[in-house]
């Protein structure tokens, strides 16, 4: 996967950080909401990557 993106999807680094926030029991509700948003954008990006790399 390339590090280049069109700004519509979360980067791997942001996805990893968002995951940590969601798993942290002491994270605030607003932080978890933002983290969920980051992960929802990342999920569609990873699905597109999987589809693009499927053998024909």
C-alpha cells in the first residue's frame, strides 16, 4: 500500500492511534467518538485496497 492518499481516508498511523483510544478505558467520550470516525474512514479504505489486490 502506498503512503499517498487523497485525504478521504485515515492513514495507518491515525488508525492505530484511534484504536488505542477506543481500547483505553479512561478515554473521554468525545475522544472515542472521534476515534470511531477515524476508523470508519479507514475501514472503507482497507476494503478498497483488498478489492484492488484480488487476483483476477
